[in-house]
C-alpha cells in the first residue's frame, strides 16, 4: 500500500527529526524542512497528502507559508504546530483554512490520530469537501437547505445547528474537537460560546433520537463522536 506523503516544516531540528522518525515508524513517508521557504519550495516541487507546519519559524513563518500554499489553489490539508496559545493566533490559523491547530507540548499519539482522521476525510476527495447531503442511519440531512428528515418528522435547522451537524457527519466515527467546532462556527471559544454549543449539541441529540441507533458520544479530551450503533458488529 502506498504511504501517505507528509510535508513536515519545523525549525527545531532535533524535535523535527524525532517527530519525522515517529511518523515514519507509523507508515508515513515524511519530508522534513527546517524553514518556511524550504517548505514552500518542497510543496511546489512534489505532491503531498498532508502538511504539518510549525508557526514560529525564521524567514517565513507557518502562517505565511500556509497563505502561500492556499494562494496556489492547493486543497492539501494542513495542521499547525505551535507554542503560541493566544486565542487570536488560533483563530488566525483556522481562518487560513487549517484542519487543526495543536499547541506544544502535545501527545504524539494524539497527533497521529488526528492526522489519520484528516487523511481519511481528504481521501474522499472534493465530493466530500463540498458535500451537502448526508445519509446518517435512517436520517437524511441536507446542509444547504438546513433540512433533516427522519422516519418520524422533518426538521428545519438553524444555521449553527446545520453547520454543527455537518461537522459531526464529516467526522463520523472520528473525534470532533469542541474547540475546532467553536472556532469554525462561532469564531470564538470563550465560556459563553462553549455553553451555547452545549445547547446546540443537546438540540441535535433530540433530533437524532428518531433513529435509536444514532448517538453523539462525549469523548474524553473535550470532543464528540457521531456513532451509528447499528453498524457496530456488522
């Protein structure tokens, strides 16, 4: 099986080599570059399946690198790794189109799990990226029209309900970070938006009760997973 090609751009050489070795042990083909300019040159010279970018780098930082990648029309997913924990930096990262924003220090196993989830979604191609209709158990959800049809009723969803349900559908059986949803849908992850999201999760759970096999599970680590229990064991 062909290995996924990863572009790792990290200016801390020792850390970069350790992370590169870890990812290679887990069946990734990794190319390590130590500054943004080298990373951009590598990105332009060959195809990659996923880019892992440090933010604080000399010459060209990770944000500038990501912006240059996006300007080229690239749809390659990317993750930011950074010691910068300010909310504004995280929002900036997601506005640039990041699939995740991971602060150092971090658990490499969690990074691996996230990378695999992102690669699974991206491997489905543009059709999933632009997907507006989903079959979830016995339910049919249309994100564009904000409609959810169940065996018992048809619901009209609010914009945030629809956006949140779509994120759950795209991460189906995988981990959806609470912070990711808050920043992408609400643009903030403060106390009030967090409480607001709890209300929306509760409302979506009520809709999903029309199919008893569907469940939004709380995941340790502050996130959610949409699970179809009817498929387990099949």
